[in-house]
C-alpha cells in the first residue's frame, strides 16, 4: 500500500499540463505597443464568429480569446413634467417614454437624506403620473431623483415646498 502511494505521488509530480497558444491563419497581421497601449491586428481571417449552445461558447478568430460581453441599450427618450413647483399641498410628476421602461423614483431632502417611505417604482407604458402629498412636509427644498433599474440617474427634479 505504501509503495502504491509513493508511485502515485511520483507519477503525479511528473505530469504537466499542455497549453495551446492562439494562432491565426490570415493574409496579414501584427502587434505593436507603446506605453500602456497594445494593438493587435489581422486581416483575411477565414472565420471570425461566436457560436453558443446552452452553456457552451465557441469563439472562432484570433482576437476573440479575451473578449467580455457588454450590452448596449439604445437611448430611451423620457419626457418629464413636474407641477406645480413651488408646491403647497401636492406635487405631481408626469413621465412619458418612447418605449416601455421601468424606473425608480427616490425622494430626498435638500441634504440628500433619503425619504425612503416616499420612493416609488413605476413602469412607463408609455407614460405614468405620480403624486406626492406634501401637506405634512416642512417648508424647503426636496429632490426627486429618477433612476433606471441599473441605478443610473436619468433625471433629477428640485421641488420647492411652500407653506
């Protein structure tokens, strides 16, 4: 048993992994660098594509080895109307969009402290109208921040509360 263990350890120590370097078959190509910028280029590659099947991804082409996926969403046009401002009792915001979108509206005081109980989520399909009762609020300025679901600020309103 002891001999078998020693032989296993010796065999495991002698094994080494193989690696395959990326290579390209193309009409031309090259690499260059200056400072922290590196540029690699090829032309005439016969196949450059990505094929997906379930959890498997096959990349063909020299420059696809270190790619990461990004999502580019077209810009959403959102119309805003807040009224009345300054307000005494109630403030209303009317939002409209060129396509369906989900937004989060966050209310805070002038110092940026969240009034979390006043936060709302809304789906513009294609528009929505929300109101806040300001009758119990102190006189001053408040901020209504409109965010997309990724947390990016889409628009910020400054609301003035009058007595």
